[in-house]
C-alpha cells in the first residue's frame, strides 16, 4: 500500500488529544448541570447518564475522524499501465541580458519585465519542450530543451547583466546558439523566441535569421521597451546613468525595424512588449504557425485510488454516533 499524501497521516496524532478534550468537555458539562439543578431532580427530568454509551459515542466519533484522515491521505494499492503521448514543439527562449535591458522605460525595467513574461509563458505552454539562452556580447545556453519547466524557472532567477561579462548585444550569436541547440534529426517544429530591446551592435541578426530560415526554424520576436527609449542606469554603484566621452547621457532606443525584419525573414512574428505579452505570441503565433508533434510517448504505472472504500465506513460511524442517546429515562 502507498499513499498519495503521506503527510496527512501525521494528523492522526491529534486523535488522542481530541479524546482528552471530549472527556474534559463531558466533565465540564456535568459540573455545569449540577449547578443548575439538584442531581436527583436532574436525573428524573433528563434521565441518567450512561457512561458506557458515552464511551461508545466518543469511540465512534474518534474512529470516524481517524478513518477520514486515512482516506484523505490517499491510500492506493493495485496498479495498471496507461499509454501516454505528449505533443508539442521545441522552443528556445533567447533573453537579452545586456546593460541596456536595465532601462526603465517599462516597469520595473526591461530585463525584469522579460523575466516575468517568461514565467507567465511557462504557465500557459502546452506540452512543448523549452530551452533558455542568455546573451549580450556572446550567448550561452543556460538550460537545454526540456519538459521540466521548473528547471527553466530556476535559471530565470539568475538572469542579470553580470551573468555575461562581454558587453554589447550580438543578436547573430544568440540566434546561432539557438539554432545549434535543436536536434534536426527530429521532425518536431522548431521555434526561437527572441526577447530583446533590438540594439544589434554587431549587425548580424538578419544574417543569422536567414540561416534559421534555411533550417526551417521560425523566429518570434518580443521587443522589450518603448520606442522613445530611456537612459541606461550606471553600473558603477554610484547611481545615475551611463554617459559617453562627452558627458552626454546614453539613451537606449528599441530598434523595431531590425526586429521586424528578423521575424519576417523566417515567417515568424514581431510583438512589442507594451502592446502585448508572450501569451499572445504563443497562441496567435506559435500555435497557429506550427504543428504539435509527438515529443514523448510510453507507458506509465498508475496506482488505483482506494480512498472511496473508507468514506462509507466513516459516514456509518458518524450516523451511529448520532443515534446513540447517552441519557436513559428512569422508569416510574
């Protein structure tokens, strides 16, 4: 026998305490009644208390609660094998962690907003394999394609500009890293979700997008930021904003034109963060332009739930507890 929720059985230790409370309650009730009327008169009016029946009622109540706790723990025995098939697409999520992603033209800042969007995205994906790449001047695979979304969430917490010491925003390197992360022996549809503010310092994003198209990979782009842009926070710990050699504040503006070209080159779509979210890209873009294929199939062992055997017994004990009258009328 196994239990679905074994921790529930720890509450069984409360049953002896309940028994003591019931005994205490009975004694307090008896003392209160003795103060209201003469014991002999009370016996004539209400009948004599039968301690044996009181014990049986208490035992039935405690047993019923114990059986209900046992059933709540989910006892299981016996099993059968069930066929499972999981379908979806392969999605590599590329997140820009360059310093410009700390701009606060969207709150709280571009990078934090991107992190939250990916977390929400993981809650709506439907059986797809997800991977994660962080990039700035270079790109690194943080998590390969997996069905374990919890692993993706752990790596999302580590996304920050300090993660990659090479400055800049190389969209070409990011896209190429995404392409190399796929297994092209698999017939699964492949998607890159590029999350960036679009400042392609190396100018190689569109070239890499053409390579993705040749490989059959669609790129969906989520532009982080407002077209009007904003100043880049300084990273020297002194506060303020980054400045150029002439002392002018450096402004970071989202390059929407480049991002739209990258998405359209592969048959994907572009969405700006201030007008939509990743859920929109997923349902109106990825789901409509790709075909879910089998990612995982096999058999799993399913245990038979047996809690229903115990509930009628507990219910019967509760009925019997109610039907037992602890006071017996004195016959004249």
